[in-house]
């Protein structure tokens, strides 16, 4: 439900349409920010009095979508997600107690409250959506207004007149990078995080693997071959386009996966740059573990909650090396930069792990490829931010197997 007409942050005119631009199945859009300390609204949270950079129609839809309670309900009810974040806060309580925290894209404020309950000296709960109005009421209802400061605005616009010790954010989108919210975390890091400060989560890894899913193909495509005794196979080309043109967010199991996964991208939140995320290209090579129809690729991610990596963290002017797009072997990992810790908490969205609201992202082929055991599947993938809307994800997938080569292009919007 949208907040009442008495609330506005300047980005979301109350007369604007509720129609969303680029809706995802998950409908989770948010971007963090805060306002100047010099101006407060009558609702107890701060709003910026400074002139803001141009906010596009896509940005307006993005922020407005997070005013709807259903999106937050879905995320909070994801117990794997929410309980892992709470466990990470408690695990790092010694780094949070008595310290200053910023929560990027705070939503209802639940992570900010977790940090306050863990002993944080002060928490800046930042969100550009009008859900910040409700977050402020939640904070007051829990008698935490002296610790949690709800700030309405974008991270790119707001001013916090002190350095922070900790950044926490649930920024991950489908396929990890969809929505481009990680850029706001990077901005917060470069603006406010003290050298040696803590970022939760600290690292993220995107994986891909070939899959077989005959049941899904049969339900969506083979159904048209015989409909109540009628040959409707003329519908097949349109059915394939409608079912598989764009990435699908679904839940699969480990039984659908044909090989060990491959690391598409490893992200170190202490050193990653915004430019590094604009386009990611890597080559892959798989060896099928079984004979089966090869229906497409699945993508999933995990995030880790650990301390800074080997490289210096957040020293102003420091330029970390840009990750290369060299070829990695199947199942390889770029985790060498992580701090070594056997106790680091991991939030996983892998098919073999308990399901989350992220599920897995699947790119299906229009026609499956029959592969034999030990048959090689190789190619390349490029993930790039859409020029139409940087929150969208362009996917260019090249794949070859059994002497045949293919290209699949799609947009996650």
C-alpha cells in the first residue's frame, strides 16, 4: 500500500501513475539515500534541501515500487535471507557495538533495528522510497529513535557529516547484478566508510551451470502439439518466444544441473568499482556429467559476511585492480582475495540449498540440445547494464557443443 498523500520525497509525485516500468517477477526495487541534516520534515526523518541530480522516469518507478508493502513482506518472510543477515550482525557484533552504521536501502528498517539492538551507537537508515515513512514509525514504536536516524533520499544525494564504521545492505538482485543497486553501496563506501571499516555482505559470487529441465519444456512447449486431440503445433514458434525470450526466475533442484558450476564473477565489496560492473565478460567450459537434453543455463549467487580482503579498504584515492575476464575452469573460484575464515557466514541461492525469494535465474534455449556424458559445452557470456535503463541487465550468451554454435541474447527487465 502506498503512503498517504501527506508524504513526499520529491522523487515520487503523488499524481504519478502506479504503473511500474520494467517490472520484475520479484518486484524488488530500491535505492538508498539520505538528506541534509539542515532540514527535517514534520515526520521526524530528514529530507534533503539540496538540489538533486536529475531523476529519470525509471528511477521514479524504481523508488515508487518500494513504497508497496508487499515487496518488503516477501523479503522479510524469506527466513534464509533475514535470519542470515541477523546472524551476521550478531557474529560481527564486536565491530558494530558502539559504532556508526549506515544501512543502504533500509526498506522497513529491519536491518537497522538489528544493528541498533546489537549495540550500534548510531544507525543511518537510508532509503529513497517513501517506505522510509513507515520505517521511521517502526523505529519510534521500538523506542530506537535515539539510535536509528531514518533518512529519505538517495545515497548519491544525501550528506552524512561523519565517517561510518559499518555499511550493511541487502542489495542483491536476481542474477546478483540485476537492478544495479550495488552501485549505491559502492558510493556509500567511497563517501563515508572509514579505512578498515566493515561491509556486510563483504563478498559475492555469481555462478552459472548448464541445466536439463524436460518437465518445464514439456509444460510450456510440447503441450501445444496435442491440445484435446487438436494439432496446435502452429503455436510452437510463438510459444517458444513467449516462454523463453527473456530470463525466467524459477526454482530448480540439483538434479537439473548437468555439471559443476562456473564462477562468472566474484565481487569484493571492499574494492569493486562502479565501472567494473558496467560490463562483465568471461569464457566458460563445462563437461556434462550425464546424457540428457540440454535446455539452457541456470544462474545463482552466494554472498559472504566477512572482514576486509587483502587489499586496503576504502582509502580515499586508492584504485584497486580491475577484475579480469580471463577464462576460468569449470567450478573455479576467484575467492583468493577473501579473508581466510572458516566461520564466515554465507547466504546461498544455489539449487541444492534451501530456497529463497531470489530462486534461480534461467536462460532457456528455444530448442534443447542433446548432450552425451563427458560432452564439452563451451562459450562466453557478457552481462552489461542496459543503455535504456542501467537497472536492466543485457545478457549476451554464446555457446557451442557437439560441433554446433549458438547465440542467445536477452534482457532482464
